[in-house]
C-alpha cells in the first residue's frame, strides 16, 4: 500500500506535467484570461502537493493546513478559469473563498 507522502509526491509530479501543458497553451494564446487562471491553478496544485509531500520535515500545521489551503485555493482558480471561459461574471475573492470554506469545514469536522 502506498503511504500518503508517496501519493502527494506523485500528485506533484503529475501536476508538473499539467503545468507544462498549460504553460504551452498560455504561450500560444496570451490574451486569454482563462488560461492565466488555469496556469495559476496548476502552479498552486504543484506548490500545495509539494508542501504536503514534505510533511515529515515540517510541522503538521504547515503540511496539512497550509499545503491543503494552497491546493484547495487552486480549485478556486480553476473555477475562475471556467467562469472566464464561459463568460460568467466572477469576483477574485471567489478563488480564495473555495480554499477557506474547505479549510473551515475540515477544522470543524475534526
């Protein structure tokens, strides 16, 4: 069975591949805001996975809560990318709100 650290490490590697693909897409269509959001989301996924992967070297608070918040915030930027792509109005705070709601939910369910 895989340990959690290995899963987060694999996730970071897969997200690096996603970053490469989205970066190429962004370079080919620089004027599109949806690509900017998706590129930012991909980098936040890599950073969040990386923080969670080094959980044995940093405190649980940093690895679990900060890394998880960064990763969940990336989902918010994915949401903004899709809203931009489909022409739906959005606000910047929505991206961070996704991470905050997920974090608050995790703390309350502990």
